[in-house]
């Protein structure tokens, strides 16, 4: 950049000075870097605040005056963006926010200074570079790692990759971002010749959900997530908009988390597990210190394919080939309820009602509009593709959805947004509303001379630059920051709003013919600094331009969306908040062109076997049919998953039909049940961890994920812990046990793995296996450091409280900082005592047990089996070795190998591997050949999932979906379905009659 012409370099330097020489930006939140201290968060805010102030004062991280005087070169990463050349820095930028400082604060023998933060960050960066180069060296010579860069808005890239994967197009017609008309085109060389991937094993979305909404992130990224067992999607929320910071995440989906998981086939791992290995204790502390109203609250979520949690199915290749089936009426109702929840606050009265508890925050963030009808149409498209719903059934789904949408009277603003939805349903290939087929569009107005008028067209509106400058001034004076825009079609008595507007600075050039008009666009290279008009384009139903009012009556407008934060613009823009308007017939400012339909696959009735042909699951009775999902009476929560087996075995037919053989059902794994009839068995697979419901005959428990809370899964020899994150132990800094004031933060951090609910259960001596496991982990971690009194202990024996048997021994040479996950981890080794091993170690083992250095911990009733499941997961998460072809997990198709006492749950592949840490203690060295390395760490509660349920006010009428706390009456026959009136009950009776138990 230093080689730029002097005039350009001077302009860039001036832009830098304008940013960094102004008074300190009070919007900068020191919490951004303070959270990098993780469990040491309470020690970091003051020093981090000093660093941030210095950075925004000087534009550098330097605090030494002499070094600062030598800083002459501008940071080129700030000089270029989609806005062009200059200086574009986010108001909360902090160059240290991506580093980790827990070890610096935790091991420091004195107070940490801002200069220490910078030095530590530089050292950490150098270590990362070495680690990256080392990783590259492990690749085979025939494989070259490839990094592909794309400068575009994130969802634009996702949509382009999805179109390429589905139909092979390199140019999906998607602009790279707002204010740009350049279309995102994938490289033929990369994607055709070199076969660059369009699906991915790992997708990291940063905190995009804060800016575009969680559903938008899911519907654009989930189609790109590969189907592998290890595939993972990460989302992160950071902005706090009021309410309950610990529970707000579940509300971002506008539906039950489990139901959405079945629709999209991804689910948060901590929701299914009931715990997470990543800590956000520091966020909870911040929440407490600010009395529940932090400026930020970080929540990182790991999403995986739902059935990938089942290690039994993974080892036996038993995943489902076909998606589940939902009742069309229930699905249509569910989708409408989501639509209603997403858009109901467009109405001012509803906004006030819903946000009484956090009104100021809600008003301040009301300009951040995440969802448009276009996005909802894309959600419907993804749901249909995921469930592979055939045309006839999908028509039933949409008929139910539209019947509710058209009859709804609780969303007044939906009446002016309805045609926006209908246009995008058609454009996305999701559904064609009936009147598109019934009403012919006359060739009048702007359609005179057209060969054919499609159901949806695009309007291109050119807004003079002086109108935009005037609006900027008015917005600045009213202190309305980033007001959302939309386009309107207004008539003498009609009004329709369209939110999916693309804007850019430039000039529209009409091309094509009168019968088939087209347009080209010449972009203003100077963007905001240029002089050409702002061009806004949007699609709409063509019949609105001819069939509602005469074309001469209609006006096309660019307006500000009316929100609680933009209302003050009414004094300068008028009540309609109109920036610019032009007559539909004004050919200078308005151009109308045809709009094409996006490709959408057709689906037939799913055929073929439900289970993969090469599965080793038992299928000795017949063929399992598709899994049917039944929602509850509110069409919100999943009530049951049901599947039939068509009996094909003649012996079973005979015994079951004539001899009256009673089926026996047992739980084999979280997503698999075993059906036994007349001596034959059949493994039945479900797309979600299931609960056995006793219908007839003897049925067994436990249920769902409790069958194996800590699964290890994998393809072939590539195993991994499903819900406990991976660690590279040797790269993590070691905790200094002599560090100052260690007990001030360490004990609190480890204790935070217990939720208030679990603490109450423990105090009341209730039975809960996960709580017992956490209690044991807590004992190990605090006794390892000696922070609760007494000397530190590093060797532990786990005693089963029921049998007093002891077959599991742990050695903990080090405790390390798990920096990325803001927690601590015990770097240890496990010795599983078996009858075969005991003769080999008996001579020196007795001395270890009786010598006084071994800490004996009693494991509560039932928890020892859970430890047999957890230890393999702790081993897999940190292994540096590979499983062999003769691995016991593969041979037995079972992991862990056993839950029985005096037996080893681990395979032998890692035994004696990577045991250098055990050599630190002379007395432990003799066990090096018999141990397996593990990474033992706290299991924290999933705070948002602790109390997931339905509030009474969320109940809705089964017919019209009107909600009420007390006004709904239950059907006297089944007592499940509720109605707001006798009229709705009578309307629904022909359908409900067959289901009612009356």
C-alpha cells in the first residue's frame, strides 16, 4: 500500500486520522477482549479497558512513546472494503479480541499491564504460526491444502454454492452484496475442473445470527453441511437485546428446538446432551454484575446432524436413508405459527405488548430487521427439500398455511405485506397462489406490447442522488442510525410493501425490446461519494400493476420502514416516511422487466429401503416403514415418533398372527430400538433420540440420550467424541499450582458446572446420573490443585458406591488452560483394572494404593456405568494416535466396549501411547504401558435448555390459531384440542371427528 500514488496515499492517511484522532468512542465495549481471559474474566476489565482506550487514541497497540513515534505504516486491512479505498473500522474493533489471556492472568505473579497483553498476544500468534506449519507438514506430498477466498455477503456465497450443487450453475444471479450489482460467479477452473467442494464438514458462522438472524443462517448454511457423522456447524450470538440472556437463544428459532431439529436435521449438541464442555461462566458473571442486563452475552452453539449422536448406528452404518413424514395439516399449522411469531411485531401494539419487560432495548434495536418474506419463502423451500415432500402433500401443507394466513386478524400489517410473501413463494418455486392461475394479467400500462406477462415481475426504481443526500441529512439530524428501507406500490386506495429490495449506485440502461424488455446496470465506481442515482429493485406480482387499480393511479416509492426507532423521521419525511416516489408510468425513473423463477426440484413419493443396504443392523422380521412424526395438540412440540414394520418372515407371521406372540421392545441406543417377536429381532431406527412409550406388553427404559450421554462416533477408524470438543493437550498452557490467589477463581469456575436445578437436586439427595458425574469431576479437579484445603492429590481411585468395587484409576500430572473454550482441563491417564491386567501390576500396584498418595472417591449409585461411557469420550477428544484395523470398537461394533465392572471400556489402540506425562512421577512410570491418555474437564449446563417449555399464553385455537391464556376451551371428548369459540369448533369438527376419543 505504501507504493500508492501520493494523492491516494494522502487520502487514505487522512481517512485513518479522521477515525483514530477523534475522541474515544464510548460505544467500544472492553468486554470484547475481557472475555478472552475466560475463567479469569474478573481480573481483566480494567487492564483491557486501558488497552482499548490507548488503541482508539493512537491507532496502535503500542504504549511505549518511543516505539509509537516509529510507527509510520498504515494497516492495509483497514484501508479496503466493499466501500472502496479509505479507512473502514468497526466501532468496536479491538486487535486483541481474538487472543486468549487466561494463562497470562492465571499464572502471573504480579498485576498484568496493557503491554503484557500485547507481548503475550504476539507470542501466541507466533505459536499458532508454528502449529499451522507443523500441521501442513503432515499432509501427504500429493495433497496440497487450498484456501479459497470470496469477497461477498455471506448468504450470497451460500446461495451460490447451493445452486451450483443442485443444478450445476456457476452464476446463480446473486449480487455479491448490497450496494453492488456485480454478480457472484464461481470459477469454472476451481469448481468444474478442480472439483472444489460445495459442501463442507465444518461451517463457522461467527456471530452472523446477531446481524441476519439465526433462521437465515440455518437455511443458507445447513444445505451446505455434508452428511458425514463429523460434520459440524457453529453459530455464535453476542448481542444482548434484553430479556433473559441465558434463555434468549431458544426464542431465536421461533419454534421448539426439537421440532426445528427434525425439520432441518441439525440440532445443538448441548440441547440433546443436557451439557456442554465449553464454559460461558464468565458471561454469567458479567450478567450478574450488570444485574441481568449486560451489553453483550456470548453464546457459542455447536450444531450437528441429529442422528449422528448414536454411536451404535455409526458403527453399524445404520443411518436412515429417507426423511421422516409429518401430517400435512400439522406441518402447515406449525409453519404458520412460525410465520406469525416472526412478523407479528410489525404491528406497533403487538410490539409494545411483547416487549414490556425490555422496552428500551427493544426500541433501540428495532431498526435491526432480520427477516423478510423472501427469507421465509426460502425457509419453506429448505423444509420441503429436507423432508422431500411430494407435490400433492406439499399442496396440502401450503393450503393449510395460506388458509390460516388469509383468515388471521391479529397481524394488521400482514395485509400490506401479503403480496410480498406470495411473490417470493412463486419466485422460489415453493408454491403458486390460486389467483396467479385464475387471473389473467391484461397487457395494459407498463405491459403494453409484451409477448407474455409472467406472474412475477421486477421493478427498478432510480432515485436521484439529491434525494438520497437530503435523506441522509434528515436521518442524521433525527439521530436515526441505519434506518431499514423498503419499496411500496401505492394507489388511491391500495398499498403493498416489499422488503426484499436490492440497492446500488449507478445508471439503469434499458435494453431488449418492447415485447421482451431487459436492463443493464452501470455501477457508479465512487459509490456513496459519486453522483449517479441510487437504484432500487424488487419483485412483485404483476397483477398488482393492472388488476387492482388503473396503472395511472399507482406510485412506486422508496421508503423507510416504520419501526419504533424510525418514527421520529415522520416530521421530515411525512407519515408515509417516503424518500422518493415516481409514477408507475414514469419511464425515466421506473423500469419494469420480467422476473424468472428460481430452480426448484420436484419430489416423488420416497421409495426404497429405509435403512442403508450395507447396514449390519438386524432385520430378521421384515421391512421398517417411514418414521411418522406426530406433533402435540398445539402443533408445536413433538409428541411421538412412530414407525411400522411390515412382517415378511413367515415364522413371525405364523406365531404373531395365530399364536398371539407378544412383541418385546428394548432400547438398543439413543436412536434405535430392538423389536423381538417369536425369537426373531428387528432393529428400528429413528431420526431423533427416542423415548419408549408403553403401548402394550413389557417395555424397558432408559430413554433417549440417557442410553449413552457421551457417544463416540465415526466413519471407519476416524472416531471422535460427539458432544465433547477436541483438544490438542500439548499445545495448551499448564496451570501454575503456585499462582497467586488461585482459589479465588478456580473453585468458582469448577463449581459453575452445576446448574441451580442440579444444586437443588444434590441438596435434596435426588437421583440424577449426570449430576453425580459432575460431582465426581468437581472432586477430582479441586483435589488435583488442593484449592479446597489439604495437599494436592494427583492419583485417584473411583469406587462404586453400590458395590464398593474399584476398577478405574486416574493419574493427573497437569492441569491445563483450555483457552478457546474458556475452561480448565486435567491432562491425565486412565488405568482400567481387569482380571487380565492385575497379575502384571500386582507387585507394585498394592504399594500405590496403600501408600497414601491415592485419593479415593466414591461414585454415587449408577454413575460408574456413566463413567465407563465418559472415559472413552475423554480419550478420543485428545488422542494423537490412530485406531488400527484390528480396533476392538470396529470388530465388536460397539463403543464403549463394556459397562461391566472389572472390564476395560476402551479399545487397546491408545494404550501406552503418548504417555510421556506419566513419566514425571517416579512411582507412576511402571504404568506407562497400561494407561490411556484422557482430557478430563467440567461439563457445564446448557443454560438456555434448562427450562425449555411452553407458557400457558402460547396455547392457540386449533382452527384459527388465536392465542389466549384463559379464553380457550378444551374439546370435551379428547380434552386435548382447544378452541376459541363454538364456531371454530364446529368448523373443525369434520376433521377432528376421526381423531376425537369421544
